[in-house]
């Protein structure tokens, strides 16, 4: 039976409840969309997937197939089971927010991943205790030997995906990043929708 696809609308967020042992397939529908991803323990939202704790656990900057991402209490929360996207993701950059776009020169309100997380969680009756650093799926932040970082277009292709397994009951939240100043959503700087499916 085909997975039921749930849309993460362009420039917006979407959250869902996931039971331990379920899988979440996150699909880069159009190929160049960064998807900020958060996971919170259902039992206690103050326990959540943490990039800094995960990097210490996996000893990599980017999770590889088989790696388990950890919570801020160092418990496995999501394991990467499959990755057809080219394996380039980001664990370093904070979610974008209104201040980020102000610094990039935007006047007035700009959609952002921080507000998208809050709205997505509100839509399933939850309030995130903070905005943890997200697992930025498909986001291409290469580093140089002397430690320089840059914001580059994704290497993923249309329909490519990552498959994650929930290691506890959790709430997962996504934001189709609305970044249209930097080229992280492709050189066209046009944010698009993405999709996910639970199984
Ligand atoms: Zn963003």
C-alpha cells in the first residue's frame, strides 16, 4: 500500500505524533528544499532531539545511515535508516527567525522556521518549550579544512528521501524553510513544498 503523503506546504510547518517503532519518510519532493526537523518526547516536551548531543554521540557533523540522533538527555530519539538524497544535511545552523531576515536586509515580516515550528506544534495542541537547533535535512553547509562554512544549494534530487525510525513516542515537526535570500533552497531561491509519510 503506498504511503499516505502529508504535505509540508512551502514556507510553512507541519507536525505529527509518531509512535515508537514507526518510521517517518521525509521526501524532498522538488529536490532542492531544506526541511528543518525537530523531535520532542511525548512524555516530556523539554526532552528533544539535540544536535550538540547527537554530534557527541555519532562523532560526525552529519548523521550517516545507522546513526541514532540523541536527545538533550542523551537518549536515542530518531535513527537514520535510509538516505537517497546524497547524504548532505546540516546539524550546525540555528533555525531561521525574524532576526535572521532582518540581518539579511528584509523589511517587515518574513516567514521563518522558528515561527513555523511554533505554529505546527500549536496545530497539534502542543507548545514547544524552546526552538532547539534543528536537524536541517537536505541543507548543504560545506566546511573547509580551516573551519570556514558556507551556504550552498542542496545536492538532493526530486523525490529523494530520508527514512527515520522513532526510538520513543514523540512529536515530530518540520518546516519547509522559507529562506529566499540565500541559495540554500536552490539557486532559484524559490522555497517549495515537501512531504512526509508515516508507516
Ligand atoms: Zn529556515
